[in-house]
C-alpha cells in the first residue's frame, strides 16, 4: 500500500474494506475522496479506469459482493471511498488466478472469451465490461435465462457501458458465446 499524506484542514475518516479477498484498512482517508482515486492512490490498483468522471461510461465500475451471495456493479467515479466502508469489493485485478508470487497463471473465463473474440481495441473500457459480464454470469448461475432471451439479457446487462472504439459487437458476441458454452446458464424457453 502507498502512504498518502493529507493536506492540513482536510477532514479524514477511517476506512476499511475487503478488496479482491484482502483486508484493507483501517486507514484514514479524506472525506469525499472518490473510490477510483482511493483504488489508484491508496491501494495501487490502477486497473479501473476513470473515463467520464460523471458516472456515464461505466469504465470505472467495480463489483460489490453482498452478504446474501449476490453482487452488483458500482461506479467508482461518482461514489466516494467511504461508501464502500465495510464492503467486499472486486476490481479487475481480482479476476485472474495468480500464483504465490502474484503472477497471472490463468485468466477468468470472461477475460479469456474477450481475448478469443478480440473484443477490444484500446482496452480502456474493458475493466467495466469484464466486471459487468462477471455480474451477469453470477446472476445467470442463480437464475438461468431462456434461450430466446439471451440477447436481450446481454443487452440489458451491458447497455450502460460505453466503448469509444465501438467494439460493442465483439463484446456482445463474446458474452453470448460464454453464456451459451457455460453449463447451467441457459434454460429452454417457457
């Protein structure tokens, strides 16, 4: 972790959370600090991207895991770090499997499928798409989608994510391929 000094007169508040399975904090963090800045400057996780800074593009989303086993995407550019106090968070750095030295030994199924489909150009939006797709897959494991609703379900899950390079078709194709090839995510039409 990186030590960050506060300027005089800035209100600080204690913050603790779990990020990618690791306890972080308690540490004093400025009140109002955006989560994206906390990730980048306090814990050295720079994979989440600051795109628009207004919560529109969703490049900055992380996954918040709830106690009931469900998860959701949460934007980090418009939510302060203290919003995540006590929560369990997954960032793009938490998807791949790593060995004891921290080296990537296997990508997640989502990351692999995006590579197979050449789903991105510049890759700036990719962390948001990986997180959104991960949340979608987790949801479909609990509640499979009818085969005739796959495309609409994918569109709904990824619709808020903006890709400036217009890689949407490849992202959507990769997600459809992944959903269809993962057992238990699709059910016959009702």
